[in-house]
């Protein structure tokens, strides 16, 4: 299968580029889930809470466990449980050596406005001032210059645009300039230097966005930056490394996204990165430690995988830059449609389907730009596919069979 395992990914109907490299790390030891929250203190990440998202019903389990990840040793260590009620889609950030976490909602969409401080030295939690507007989940969060910020998010009926600054020294909240774009939930957020950033997300009706906004806390103002170039999406992942922000994965509505992109603060430009190779791409938790980024657990296909992204790494790219493919629907019930764009089929082209062990299950000649793939004889699970011509891989991807 050549380098297929390095190239797998569901498309946002675009050509793939291979920059940076993903490496599998030690699995998250807790139960698979999405909507986790956490923060980074020093050279370690702290991650916990979350929801087994089965449609946010009263039967959807929520969690309070909390874990420390040490990239240097590639190990997870369980820490003191989050002391508030179990929840998913909480918010968290770190300021001055302490972590802060709260808000979120449970499986029945009962929400929380409590706020807690975590001390990694004492492995202990202390409750702090409640979030003033009321309960809020699936919000954006970032920290700048000794203060933390919570923006947007949702409750049971509405999405929001308000922005609040938390001062750990005064243990107080101050409202700041509203987020100027459409109110939303589940955006990506990160900080670079003295600025905070909010991108993508969805409104309360699951209309998706692809915009990027910059917050300046000194001027208390927002500025729109270059739009995210991938498909509009919600529940994406993101983190910053140096002067760059990385955004990818998430949900496109009827399918998962596995493409990743980097935004350069200095040039205000986006560049596509190596596609995410893991199973769960929706609602995973992202963070960065030093010069590496990480994605942990999530849904789409529930997974406890932990993946490390190295911007300086290299991935073999056998995909011709002129090739563009759309695969839908994904997940697949019985039949999928594969639309080949920007190139002409030839007599030596074929579509191959593999299981995760690398065994080829199907080999179909490619004679037109639209193919129908019969998946009715496949068992439920994840499969890989490639389109090749004369031993050259033109495109590779993966799909989920229901």
C-alpha cells in the first residue's frame, strides 16, 4: 500500500498537501469521549471532563476525571478529579502557573456557570467566582498577559457573542467588546503573543462558519483576518505554536473533516498541512507544548488516540497536486459516490479499498469522473481507499461504514 497510512483522510473536496507530520502517542487512558477541556502549565498538559456524545440526551455519560500528559515521557497520569459536576464542552485556560476550568453542560443540556482553579503543585482545586452571564458551554477561550478570556458559546436555546475577561488576582470578571461576527458555538480558539483568535464554529441551527477574528485586549477591539480556507465547520480542533495557528478536523455536517491548515500571523495567510491520520476528528481536544501540537480523543468514531503534530516534520506526499476528490456520504450505509475533479480518467486508473490491516478488498477500474462504490458487503468499521495509476497514488482517503 506504499505510504497510504501516512496519507489517509476524509476530504473537504480539495487537493491535499503534505506539510508537517503526525505521530501516534500514548493513548488517553480514560474513556473515549468528546468535548474535553484543559490547559497547559509549563511542559505538561492537563485534560479532563467531557461527554460521550450520543446526541446530548439524559443517557449521555459525562465525566469528571482529570489527567496530566507529559510529552517528554509520553505518559498519562491521573490527577485529582474536577470537583464540579461532571460535564462536557467546558472551558479552560492557564494563567501564571495555575489552571482554570468551568462552565459546560451535561448530557441533558443542563448547564453550569461555576469556575475552578487548579494548582498542579498541590494537585488541588479551589472554587472561584462564577461566570456572570449564567451557564455557558462550547465557548472559545484563550489567555493573554495574565488574564483569561471566554467568548461566544451557547446555552440550551441560543448562541452568544459576549466576551468576558477573568482576572485571577482580583478573582473577578469584566465584560469586554462583543465578538463582532455571528453568534456561535464550538469555535476554535488560541492566542499568539498579545492577541487572541476565534475561528470557525456553528450557530444554534448548525450553520457552519469559516471566518477568523483577532482580539486585541489593549484596544478592546476585534479585527477580521483571512478566512479559514477549508470547508466551513464546527467542533474543529486548534492550537498555536510560535507565531502560527493550526486549525483542522471537525464536522462538516454529514461527514467528518480531516484536513489541517496553518495560519501565519505575520503574513495573514493560510497553508494546508498533512491531513489528520486518526480516527476521531470531531470534538477532539487540542493543545500545544513547546514546538509540538496535540489532538486527544473525540467523536466521529470515538477514540482514545493521542496524536502529536510536528510542524517541522515531513510526510511523503504521493498525491498529485492537481487531483481533487469528493467522497460522500461519509459515514456510508450501502453506497458511496466518489467524484473525481480536475483530471481525466485513463485506462490504467483504479480505485482500491483496504481494511486497516492493509488487505485489499476491492479493485475497481476508474472509467469516469463519477464512481459508485458498493459498500453493502463491508462490515461496520473504518476502511482506506486509494486512486492510483501506474503504481502512483493519485489520492488516498478513509471512510466509515455504518
